[in-house]
C-alpha cells in the first residue's frame, strides 16, 4: 500500500508539472529533471538512515520504517525512472543543449553507475532475483548501492552550498538532510561498537584519552561540515596539486572526495572514541581463544 500511495501521488504530481512546463524547449526538460530529483532525494536519504534510526531509537516508528524500507526504496526507483525519462528526452531531442550545457564525463559516469546499482537492487529486491545471490553478496550489493546513491545527491548539494554562488533554500535542506542520514549511520555503528565492548568486559571500556581525542575529532568534523566555504578552495587545491590527481577529477566519481571529508573525520573520531583499551583487547583475545 505504501508503495502505491507514494508512487501514484508522485506520478500525478509529475504529470501535472509536465503540463505546466514547455517540454519542447530544453530548459523545460531540464526543469523536469530537477523536479524529479526533488522527489527522489528525500527517499534515498530515508533509506540510508532507516537501519540507523532503528538502532539508535528502537521504537514503533523506526521499526515501521525498517519493515517498509524495501518499499521506500522502490518508491525511490520510481522517482529515478521519471528522471531517467527526462534525461533520455534531453539527451536525444536536445543534443546540442545537452552536450554544451549539461554533459560532463564524470557526471555521466556517476549517473550511469547509479542507475546500474539501482537496476540491480530493484531486481534483487524480489525473490526471483535474490535467489541468485548469497546473503553476503546481497548485503554487499545493496549496501554499496545505497551508499553510492546517497553520495551522488549529497555531493551535488555540497557543491551547491560551498562552491557555486547563490544557493537556494532547498540546497541547504538536501545537504543537511544527507549529512544527517549518514551521520546517523556512523552514530549507530559507534553504539554497536560500544555495546560490544561492554559485553566483552562490563567493567572495562574505552580509555578516557581515546574518548577525549575521538570527541575532539568528531567536533572538528561537525565544524567542517558547516564551514565548507572556508576550506573548500585550499583543500581542493592541495588534493589536486599532483597531475595524476587533477586527471582523476575528470573521470573518477567524487574525486577527491571533499564533500565527504567531514563525515570521514566523524567516522575516525567515532572509531577512536569506541576503541577498547589494551586490557580489553587482551580480554577479547582470550575470550576468542577459549
């Protein structure tokens, strides 16, 4: 029911917007690409955050989201199908505009890779496709796909805020929404590590020094997440200074990963803040041997 309600509502909205838009002109088709994206982005962010929400807040709402994550993901696929239709229209019927104003090799690679992941994930969301994969293969495919599909819009809106002039309010909403979705995953991962350490040694834990340094690194990551205008230019220049790195920018998706640096810092800080001390590690080793 959830899938049909969301998909039909989305499709009706898409058709109504098409009727108000001049699809004979390239800017009109471009507008529809952006419009379909605005339906898709919140859905992939919700898929990304669902399991983390259930880990951090194990209550009926998060349990409901976890139970319906598959259908939320399929709704995202419908939104992306609409976007794919408009990309097809502009690339085939407005080729000059597409290659002069829109096309960029790295964007093309990122978009194509995302659609390949999405197609594989949709097929393997049903039994006829899933039976061809082992449990570990299925988990690897879907986790990798969710990460990639989250990373694409998140990085786009990061650049909109911290590189291009005059960002719109929705750019802020979609950037911070994507940041929160992945930050929740990191927090859930840290919680699991902390609980696992307590299970091994209830009286042990992470050394205070690790917790302090880890917290400082997490704080730096949070600060960097909101101050990209101050560090984007020098960091990008540093990371692309070698010729090989500058060449990778042309075709390697997301390189050199500036939008993700604050989240990487938060992840490293969480790792350190939840790392067991030497005594706890010895106890874990002895427990594993016995």
